[in-house]
């Protein structure tokens, strides 16, 4: 490259390469965070649950068709994490109350999990 363009210095090429790497990282950051969050929660669940039996995973379409999972939950966060970690390579997205979405740590994790905030009627109700 330096023989073809003698006006370029190695510093110019290094800066250009670093800019391309940063651009590639920033465009893929959502997928990287999704994958890292999945690994994190899978390792946490393996600490608390020795075995999780998934029935019917082969019935989940892999071609990108939308699927609705209806989970009878005792804990809204635990159920989402269970579905998130046990669906294999299928990308899962959730609905979450906007009140929970706006919390500092919960909202950050929800953003990494590609959660969609939903405004509920009871959250905007005013007394009187």
C-alpha cells in the first residue's frame, strides 16, 4: 500500500484500520451484547438449577417465523431468562412493562436482551 501511495504514512493506514475495526464493532454491538447476556444468564441458571428439561424445542421454527411463547409465570424476570437461555440459537424478544424498562440495571439488561417496552394502563393511572 505504501509503495502505491507514497504520500501515505504507516500512521494513516493504522488510523484507517482502527476506524474500520471500531465501525465494525459498533455496528455489531447489539448482537455481541445479546450473545454475552445469553452466556451470562445461562451460567447463572446452571448454578441454581442442576438440570432444565425443555420439551418441544424441535417445534420452534428456525426460519424466522414469528412465535409467541405464553409462559405461566411466578416471576416475570425468571421466566424470561429461562426462555431466553433454553431456545437454542433462535433469537427471542420480549415485552416488558415500561416501568421496569426505565429502571437502571434492569433496563440496561433488557436493552441487551432486545426487550420491547410496553406502557401499561395501570402504570399511568393517577389517584383520584
